[in-house]
C-alpha cells in the first residue's frame, strides 16, 4: 500500500505507520488525515494486523495541524468556520477512530509532539518516548485556541487538574523523562533505543490474545463513568464472553503445562 504522507509496513502482525512529512515536522494536512484514517479503517476490519505502531519520520513525531491549510478561510466563511469544519471532517473522526480500535496501539514519540500531535500520541494505549522527545500544547499561549484532538480529554485524566491546566495555559514542554515520572507516558528510553523498545512491546502484544485485548480496552474506557457495581457487572459479562473462546482454553492449558500460550484470537 502506497500513501503520500505516511509510510506503512506490515510484518509479523504489526502495522508500523510512520508519519512522513519530515520537512513539515509531520504536520497534519488533509491528505495526512485521509491517509492515516485509511490505515485505521483497514485495521478496524481486523484483517491487516494485530497491533498498530505509530512513529514519525525525521526530527518530530507530529507538530499538530498544518496551520497554513487549517487557518485559510474558505470563500464566504471565517477562519473559525474553517477550523471547525476541519475538526468535524478530519481531526475529530481520526481521534475517535483510533480510540475505537480493538487492537493495541503503541506510539513511539521521537522529537516533538506538539499541538494536536499530543492528542495523536496520547490516543495510543502505550506511549513511549525518547529522552529528547517532548510534548507541548501551543494552542492557548501561542495561538489563542483551546487544546484539541483529545488533549483536553487525555491530559486531565493522565496528569490531574493542576498539571493539565498549567501545561495548557503556559505551553511548557514536558520531555520524555518527566513525562514518564508524571504518568503521561508508559516509558522513556534513550533516543537510539526508541524504535527497538517500541517494536519489542508491539511484538509482545502481537503474540497476545487479541480478542481479550479488545475487551480490556473497552472495560478500561468505561471504568471512569461506571459505579463499582456497574463495572463489576461489565467485568462479569466480558468474562462470560471470553470464557467461551478458544483462546481461554489455549491459555489455561499452557498455564498448567508451564508453556507459552499460542493464542489464535478466537
């Protein structure tokens, strides 16, 4: 599969999606959104890969929206109209579609994740960054806008009220090591080990019970909105479903034999 703004490689059930507009620090224009959404749609069908790994080419993960395109008013409209339409038609659907994937998503943040690039990175289930990687929300202090692409959703949940508000209002950078310490990401590693670590995680996930992973993601996503009683009922229902799968038999059998299970995703 060939794309204009990204590169896609699928091997060993891992789809590696490399954001590939390095001269623009992988800024998101309309073609970028279309390309990434096309890959996500193929993954959602369940026949492309068991894990999605996202990273960026060059010196950035993603610098957010391509401002030249996003801030150009369309005929008869305002800049605000253009921004809102681009969000409704492209950025917001992308954020929803990544979050809705049943398969695990890993983000390897190399260099800058800025603006909407922060939301793109945090949409992943597991985020790792190199030491020189950083996260910065430029919307408010630099542009007079609110954080978007899910930043106002993910940041308070990951960091808490104080840090989320300060970062959004001040626009300070959070580098890899601090991001790990604060719980914004899973792990920070040396820059030259970033892709090796990301691929190791993706490989572990690709060998795992893909069906169960989808239910784990759903259960964790619903947890903040459920009472304890409701969440216990949800766990019971999911265990009932997964308890009737071939993977459960494979896992239990391997456990008693002290072997590594060879899951089938069924």
